[in-house]
């Protein structure tokens, strides 16, 4: 098992640039260089974290309580793959599934089908090269909602690892199969009065702009004490932020929010200048982060 997982991790690193570029081409989301970093992290970073874990058999022995903890593989796992982080999600889910003695079947987001299938191909080849059965990892080739529903509720599916929009995560939890779901984030950042303001703003800006904010944990709002507000705004402007006027904020709001309250998908994974141009905001500088 450990040999298979290492082979997958190595293959993920070798193909990180190519798959990152492919993910951007397929979806139009994010930044290829940042997607490369995510691919390396989801491959090598995850492997380094889990490589020494014991995941099958006796994992704990409490002689005092006379309790033995035994880890048993579940079987077939369904892996729901989003369009925002398609290739990196494939690699880390494959690694943790196989490390725990399971197989996994991916349900790809239609918008990212090509890069997800290619990532699956890379993983299957890596498993074969390490002497394993490539069918430990497979992928739906014609992605439909019906195919995903059948996969999640199939009698041979033991667990669902669901990453995606709120509707997909709800579907996973209501499928009748045990599920671990991760939906869209809405993370706020609080700058406390004793914080290193320059560093705090840098961390927030770097995180929010990484891959154009497609990571669920990206900060969506910044909170601080009222008496710090001017200093925070000044530091954010110094580091490349642009603050909208009231009129610009209303104009942007009308563009990014649709009549039913949902977000306009045209802005997802795009940089600030592209969003500003789409919304008709002419004063936003091209350098704005």
C-alpha cells in the first residue's frame, strides 16, 4: 500500500505543471502556476503527512482498559471532484483512499472532465508501475447527475468523499451512504489589535488572491476594530487592494448577484481586473489584487 501511495505522489509531482495548466484551460478558473503548487501539495504534501500512519489492522492497544482498536478498510469510495480544484483533489483523494486500504471511483465535474480523466490516467499508470491493480482508481467517463447519484447510492459504495457546491454536498449526505462533505467556504479574517498589521494584510491578500480565490478557505471578508479601520485600509491599498466607492459597489453587486440571490458564475476564478471589466468598472487599475 505504501509503495502504491508513494508512486502516486511522485507521479503527481512529475505531472504537476502539465495538469495545472490543463485544469486552467478546461475551466477558465484560477492561475496555472498556483494550480501547479496545489498539485504538488496534494501529491507530495499529503504523502509526507500520511506516509508513516498505520491505517489498517491494530492501530491502538490500551492494556489498562483492555481495548484494542482495529482499522478495517471500507471497500469502494465515491470521490466527488469539483471544477475549482479538479486535479489536486483527484490526487489527494486517491492517496488517502489507497492508504486506508480502499479503492475509489471518481465522479468528475463536467466542466473539468478532461483534466480529471488525465489525472486518473496518471494515477492508474503510477499504480501499475508500482505493481498494483490500476482498477483501484477509476473515473466516470460520461459525467451526469444520474451517474453521480447511482455511484453515491450503489450498494457497493461504502463511503462518499464529497467536494463541491452546496447542492452536491447535500445530495451526498442524503444518499443513504456515509459521507464526508466539504462545501463552499465563507471564511472571515479577524485582524486583532496586537497583530503585525503589515504581515497580517500580506497573509490575507496572498491567500485570497492565490489561484484567484478558488480555494474554499480563501478569506471572503476582513474584520477589525473600528479604530484600526483606517490603518487596515491604508495597508491593504499599499499592498495592491482597490476599495470600491458606494456607487461602484452597487454596480458590482448588480453584476455578481443574480435575481435569485445566487452568484454569477462568470466571475468564478477570475482575477479582479477581469471581473471589473465584466461589471463595467472603469476605474479599477490593472494592477489591483
